[in-house]
C-alpha cells in the first residue's frame, strides 16, 4: 500500500508527465473551458485578478465560490512605503491542502486603474512565471502569472510559490494596490474541483508627509 506521501508524490509525477505531453502536442494557451487543464496549465487569460473592472478565475472554475475553501493566496514582501525606483522582491503563495497543482495571476495598478511599476522575472532554465498584457476599461494592464513549469514545486505539498521583482516607478505614484488570484487545483483535467482565492495589498510613496489620501500630493489640514 502506498502511504499518503508516496501517493501524492506519485500523482505529482503523473502531472509532470502530463505537462510534458501537453507541451509536445501543443495545447493552446487559451484552450476552451470544457477541455482546458485545471489551473490553466499555460497560464490564465489576462484580467482575472479581481481588480476593479476585472473578473476572477471562478468565471471558469465555477464549482466553488471564490475564497470558500480552506486555502488562500498571499502577497508577501511588499513594504508599506516604497521609494521611486526601488526594486522589491515579491512572493505570491497559493495554498490548498488537498491540491495537486497551483496557479496564480497578479497585477499592480494606480488610482486610475493603470499598471504602474515594472515586473522582472528571475532567470530560470524552465521559467515558472510569465508576463502577459491585458486591457481593462480602455487602460493597459500587465500581469504576472504561472507557466506550465510553475504549476508545482517538486516534493512540496499543500502550496506553491512564485518569486519575482517589482520595480517602483521613477517618480512618486501615490498609492499602488496589488491584486492576486490563486488556484488550488485537483488536476482532474477539467475546471471542476478547483478552489479560487483572491487577495490584495497596497503600498504608497513616501513623503509628502501630509499625504492622507495616498495620491502623492500634500493635503491641506488643520
């Protein structure tokens, strides 16, 4: 009998083999929902982080309401205050105890809803994340999301994480909010059985000291 650890390791090996097969036969990145692979193996369509004007991944993975499972998605490494041009290492972590593979998508926008700052990905033999473009309300947005190689961490169970760098704008941009969605998937080859989570985090530029609303300008006060 295979113990639980061995069983999950076996399943993960099957997933790796499946990803190889998908790559060989050229499954389209934006496959139809009824034939798509759980956690959108090549990365989800843009604009699914639950940011203003966007949907989230429950538009396809409809079995469970958003944030209804026992897992989560988290953004870590973001300081409360950034300085112009600062390079900040961010980590997005998706957790779900009974999942086999995991996915994510994240964006950073200013008060106008436009992407601000620049994402830079680490150099890896098999990239675990990628940058894609989207358009929301007529404004351009950039997203960081997983790739096929980023669906899992070998011999790691219950979570997955992706690390990359965000470079702050060269001038003060006021309050910037990051939105992320994560998918903890059972890898059954269909949109069912997947838990979707969303979260957000914010940072703001430093001085002016009396910037109460985070727009990068000094506010009148008494």
